């Protein structure tokens, strides 16, 4: 279960007030993956994920060969949409071992942008 205190492990959420973190945590989808399980594949519904534990790799099939183009670990945030022109992810993300990401509601991203004055 995602908790407000667990969100504090992600630097982006440190300035967010406790009551707001509790609200965000209540709507968070807690996901547990094992090695080589997919978080998201090319063409699936895009989302924004935060990584609590473990590591994941973003890969793309190029000429029939899988190529790792990025990696994420604890306290990282990642969008499954790697380009803004696409309505679906143009790369896939899989666990590189036991991994615990959570899918964020868009309101969590808005809260962080307000607190950190991040671009929309």
C-alpha cells in the first residue's frame, strides 16, 4: 500500500503537505513486478509512474532487436510516453528484478508542479 510517508522518499513530493500526500496515496495504484515482467508495452495506455523500490528499464524494438534506452530506480519518476507527439507510449518498460512502481493519478503531477513550479 502506498502511504503519505512513503511518498516522502521521492524528492518531488517532499514539499507537498501531509494532507495532500495522503490524498494522493489513497488514489495511487501500487504495483509489484518480478524480473522481466512488463510495466507497460509499446502502444498501451500511457501513464506516469514513480518507482519506490527496484529497477526498471525502458526499451524499444529497433530492427527486431530490443535496445535499452533508459533505466529507472528508487525515487525516480517516469512517463510511459517518451515523446509528446504520440498518444501512446513509443517504448516499453520492464522490471530488471523485483520492482515496485506506482501509477500516479494526473492530480499528483499537478500537485508537484504547483509546489515545485515545474512546467506543465
